[in-house]
């Protein structure tokens, strides 16, 4: 499965400048003391033994990629990521199949989205397949960390930060791309409760909501705490005067319902610049379109439409999707001082069917 | 001028938890090799010999503040500032007066704004006057870095980052507050040219535009580069269908004009959640109100109103304000395929008068 290239390296040039190509190959420094692997942990708290780092600077371009023992980064205190959030990340998972082979789930989609985020963040371009080659090598080295049982998996977090050591607000001349991996654990265990209030907005037209940039997340914690004070786990992010449904927490949102015209439909908000183009979102759309059993639409959905559908018993299910949570049934929404109870999940729910199909793809095809 | 408290320390408790108060005082580790001070440098590129760091964690609260030789930070690669932009900063300046004494310009306003940013970012509360005490001690130690000549000064950058070593998107349990100082150099030398296009939005209702959080900045670099491709230095950020004028680059914006009713007026957009409450902005409003020579208003201003005023020769001057740039005359705006030439600056321009008054306050009162 893995690239047979002995030493893949992240390629060479920023599109806007003729940079020295790094001929050097991936360098591997193995850790001399491997960690014990704990059994069950929270998402994103226990990391593997190694990490990948690749430095870039505007004069010399990409440097030799390095796999080294997992450890702290040494960063200049004026580093542009720490002041101006010149930073982005990706999230993908590697599964151990029934046949014991390791499989990444559609990793090129993550590389492509990471490239788009990098462009938007004014970080340099990188060769997507070379980076993926480096990531595969890292997984290979830490492969014992990929769980052997069930649908468990290892979560991979490519991260890309500006490291310009200056306080001017400008395109950085230095950057660091690094990849860490952690136990995925369980993200949400039960069905989700969401809190919907138009007073907070996650993303907006002309902003960065369609890129996986750090700045999209830090501003959301405050609303998440307020959701907690209403007994809800996450925020359902609304947009505009008509309270459009956009995302839930860090998930894309799907409605499975009988639409206004009486047709069965699976719907999710369109990629209009405020929605993160989720890999799981796309996979669900692809799957459902392949089934061809009901309408599958990218369309605007408002809280008004949801409430009508609920009242008229046209809502079949609402669920979220994301790499971390996969597919997550939504049980209730607190909105305009009402606690909306949504249809329950059972084995016939679309989210159950989709979860099963995705697992099949992830571990056995 | 400086607090006579021997060892100020950042105080003790997060409001939501009874934390152990750190009785320990500020610890100072002096650098054994001081740097040479270069003559003229770009803003924010040359840092002083020391820095202040104060760690916080949810269990033990604030730790002993430390002044130590300026150097790299060691950060966990999953640190929440690097992934989710749980980070904020402040900017203030220290001036050496004609009487050789050092003066900070309205530092409590910065401490207050920093507290508000921290609340919005879900970072812990801190004691504003204790932090200011630590900053004064840092300045004292590096006081030779404050220029002796003219209006030059030292720029102080308090920074506050989440350091939770986990990938869950949540309120961090660890944080680091640090302060670095750098030569201010010259920020903008000449009058500014701005590029105004509604396709990018800096901030929006329900977001974080009124806080100095990192995420407000990283997303703006892309538009800044596009401004450059139109021959402009900065972006004039517009908002909404009616193209409201909000900020320019990282500055607040002022219009000095004869308003629609024929009255002389100094106007700047109101603090409606999308505008950073600038310390210089507030100082200019205070000054102009004290003069009581013309109307001074916080009001919405649209590009349409600006264009009408320009056509009818009612515009006297447009300028920006900020700690880094102080007061900066705006010479032209590229908007809807026109290059709007604004009235020139001369010694009678309001921006010249304000700059002189501010300098007087900063170096001699």
C-alpha cells in the first residue's frame, strides 16, 4: 500500500519564486525509548513516538524533511503563527483493515484542501503527493500505534505554521510544516445536543470559513461554553437574517427529510465560502448519489424550514459529519427558548447505514 | 514613574475557580551577553535582551512570573495556539521624554482590552495592574533600548496563548502569557494608498473583530497581497451591502469632512463588534472632543457617502490610527475600478495637528 519510493521528500518550490530544489531525502532519526500505548484515551491527547517536520524559507525553499522523536517545537516568540494565526491544519485517519493492511481514507482530498488553505493563509505551496509520501513513511514507522481491534484508528494531524520571527503583519518568509499522530479515542459517544443562537457567527462571506485555518476555531470556544450552559454539547452555527443552518461544532450538517415538495431528500448546505468542504461530507454525498434512492442536494437550509418539517413530521433525521466524529446523530436543538426534540436514531436511520458503509470502506476495501 | 513595588507578580486566580495564589515574586534571570542595538530597523524585527513569561494551568493557577534572556519558546506541537489560534496580543509603546523619564502611553487601556480579548478567547483572567507591574520591570531592565532621540520609542508586545497539549477543540487548561519588546522603527513612511473591495471581509457581527485575537489577522494577508497587486499598501475593509468603511489594514479609520448637513465633523465607525477599540482611536476622539471645534461622531460611514463628499469637495482629510502607525494620512483609494485621490496632507491637516498633540503627550507630559 505504501509508496515504494525509499525516501519521499516534500518538493521544492514556491510557485512565485525559483527556489533551490532540495535534493536531500527524508532523514529519519528514530526514538531510542518508545512510549507505552495506553488503552483508552480522550481524542487527541496521546501522541505516537515520532513526528515529521519540514522547514521552509523564502530564500532556500523547502528543506530536508525529517522524521524525529516526538517532542516540543522551539519557536521564536514573535513567530507569526502565535501572533497572527498564520496557521492551518488537516485531519485524517489511518485504519487497520480486516486483512491487517493499513489504509488511509481518501488522503489526497486532505492534501488538496491543505493546499487551498495554504494559499489562503499565504503559506508556501508544497507538493501534495510528496507530502503524502512522507506521511506514509511516518505511519509505517509508528504503525504499532494503529489499533488492532474494531473501528479504532490513528488520527493524523498535518499542521502548517508561519514562523517569521517578526511582528509585521505580512506574508511569512519562514514556515514549518509538521505532522503529528494521536490516538483517536472516541470523539462523541452519544447523540448530540446542539445550541443554536444567531448571536455568534462561525464564518462569513469573504472570510476563511472554507479553509482549515486556526482562526476559524479559537473564536468558537466562547460560544461552545455558552452552549454548555444550556446543557448542549456543541453549537449549531447559524448565518444571516433567515438563520441558515451552516455547521455544528466542527462538523458539516445533514438533513434527511421529506422536503417542501414532498420528496425524500438528503440535504447539506452548499460550499458558498462559509462551509468547510469536509472529506466525510463529500463521501456521504457520493455514497448517497450512488445509491440513487432519494434526492441528494447541496442547498440552503434554514431553522424555519427545519421547524416546519419537525412540526409536520417530515424530518427523518439530522446528523453531523467530520473526520474526528465520522457520522454523528443529532438528538436535540435548543433554539429560541425551545428544546426541539429530533427523531431518534435506530438501525434504520440513515446515519447508521452511512456509518456502516464508511466503516466497510475504511477497513475492508 | 515606575511602580515602586519591588517584585510585582501577576495575580492569582481565574474567576471561575479557587486557585492556589502564587505568593512567589517575579524572578529575574539576567542575560549574560547583551546584544548590540542596531540603528534603524524595520518594525518588529529586532528584540530587546529580555522577555517576561508567566505560565498558567487550571490546577495551580498563575505561576511565578519570570524575566529571562530573550529566546525561543518550547511548545508542545499540539499546543492550542498553533492549531486553533487560541491566542491574542496587545501593542503599546514606551517613550523617553524630554526629561529623560520613560512614559507608557495609556497602558491601562491596553491591559483592559487584553482582559476582554482573554475572556473572548477563553483564556484565564489575570490581574491587570500586576501584569503592568511586571511589564514596567521588564522595561526597566531593558531601558537602554528605548531610543534617546526624537519621537522614536520601544514597542511592547504582550502575548497570551493557549498551550493545552491536546487536539480537542476546547477551552485550554494551560496557557502562557509572555511579553516581548522590539524597536518600533518606522511603520508607514509615506501617505497610504488603500484598496477597497467588498469581496473580503475582515470582521463580522457575532465574530471576534473587536478583540485583538490572532485569528483576525492571518486571514487578511491574502487580501493584503491583492491590494499590492493594485499598487496599494493596505486594504480598506468594507462591510455589508452598503460598503460600510470599517478599518484600513490594521488601523482605525477617521473622516474629517463637511457632513451631509453642512457641518464640519470628525467621524469614525462605531464600536459595533466589528471594529477594534483602538487606544489611539479613543485618544483622538477624546482630544477632538476636548477641543470642541467641530462635531466628533462615532457613526457609520459608507463608500457612497465618501464618494459624494469627495465629488462635492466636502472631504477635508481621511486618516488611519493605531499604536504602530500612530496617525497616518490616506492619500488614495482604489475602489470600483476608480483611483480616488483624496485631499493632500499639509501642516494644517487634522492628522498633522493630532500627531503633534499626541507626541507632546507621549514625550513631555
